[in-house]
C-alpha cells in the first residue's frame, strides 16, 4: 500500500502501517488539531479573519466590479492552502495564494500532478512492478509525476525550514507565532534540529496536500450547488446576515454536510490492514487482509438518505438530534477510528468561515458550463478541473 511513501528519509503519518508507531507519531499532532483546541483558539479566529479580510474579500470586490468570471476551483484551493500553511507555520510564514494567485499556480499544479491517477495506483498497489520494469528502462510512471513530487517536497521543506528559523528568532525576541510548529517541535524531544525539521516536513507534505485539496474540492462543489439552487442560496444569505455568529448557522451546517456527503473529496476506497482475525457482518477476515471502505458509497445509503443522489440540505434539519447523529456517521470523508483525518476540525472551521464570508455578501452564478463529474481518483476533482462563477454584491 503506502509503505513506499517517504519524504526526506521519513514515512509520513498516514503511511505508517502498524498501529503502535502510528499512534506514537500521531501524538505529536493530536492536541494541536483537536476540536477543543481549535474552538478555544483566538489565534485560529484571527488567522481566518485575516485571510478573509486582507485577501479573499478584496479579491472578490475587484472581480465583482469587473463582472469577470472567476475560476472557483482555483480560488478554493488557494484559500485552503493559505489556511493550512498559516495554521501550521504562522501567517507570516505561510503562503499567500489568494493574494498572489499567479505565483501560486506552479506549486498548486505540482500537488495535483503528484497524485496523477495511474502513477498513484502503480506506486501504491504494484511498487514491485514499477521497480522491476524501471531497472530495464520501462517507466510505468510518467517522469512528470516524479518532477511534481520534487517540486512539492522542495516547497514544503522550504516552508518548514523558514518557519523553524523564524521560530528561533521569536524565542530570542520573546515573541510567539500563531502557528502550531512550536508545539510539535517541543514534542519531538532531543532529536537534532535537522532531524526535527525533516520529520515535521515529511508529515507536512501529507497534511498540506490533503488539507488544501480536500477542502478546496468540497468548497467547489458547495459553490456549484448553491449557484444552481438560487432559493437555498438566498435563504442561506438571509440566515448568515441575521445570525450573531454566522459560522454557527444551521443552514450553513446543513449545506456543508450535504455537500460532503454527496461529493466527498476522495471516493476511496481507503485501505486498512486487519490487525488480527476478525468476523465482520458474518464475513471472516484473516489477519493482514487489506479491507477498504468508500465514502462515496457510504454517503449514499438510502436507509439514512432517501433520494441519495440528490443534493437536499434540508434533510439535515428535518430530523431530530439522534437521527442527525446517525446520518453523520455515514458521512465518511474524514474516515473514523484511529486513522481518522487529524485535520477534520480545522477543515470544517475553514470551510464554514469561507462560506459565511462569501455568501453573506455575494451572489454566485455559473457563467460557463463545465464537466463537474467527479473523477474516481484519490482526490476526486471535477473532470474539467474548473468551475467558472460570477460574483455579484447581493
């Protein structure tokens, strides 16, 4: 599976197969990504407000003035990249993709190319075949994929190294950064500075990749659906404007959960290795068997989601709390258990803030028809990798 994933000589958290070393590494991140930490974090609130106030909203004001179409699939990934790198490294050391989209296009493109579908399949499911044929000059994976990985790894290592340097200066000056890097750094104990930097960067390749792609995909499909459903878009805007805390809007939550259910950022299947012999639903599963589950399929269980292929946000408000809790268990984009996505709560906070900031002030409409069918790849992006929208002040 993911055994061959290696960054700077270290396996990232998601690629660690066995439970004990995975749990030990995960402890470095559990606290800083926990829901309680994020909810109490004045730094996160300040970070999200800064990115919206100083970057996102000024950009939308300019495009609204001109009436030009905006590439929403790029915008959502730019926003998500800025949020995740600012949370990790501090806003002064993170990216400014929303403010400088042309400068960001190169490395954002590299992140997508690095997970080219065939290359990802071959490297995870048949690495032995890739290696054998490579020795006789037959390349199963395009050189562009390896070039993209080089760009991604260089980009993340540069971010990490710069932030480590700044962190040292902050200590000397008695100042503190908003980013979580310092907390992770302290948890790595007595490792050398080089070892700590490379170990953190290895995990950041994965966390930055998943953090900006997954959040960007969900926000893109959310904007697509709202742009196709004027009545729900208007209701959402009214509720956001009337709320004392827009991110806690019930309709915003419903719109977000319904989008995650119907358009998960990754279809899966997400593999897991059975640690011991087990019986599941009458089936015998021997130890070391690879088992998988698909968020795409789980979210379409008609027992919990009547008319499962339709985008119906109101289904989330027409049920009681227990029924809603059951529905949420079948929305599996972030998975569950010990291997749950550690960035789930950060992603939800970022997406809520984006939707609240955009739709409290702007109306979106689709200007050009693009193919929005999700590709059956690790990150299930739109087939045309594009969504062209017009933003108008509402």
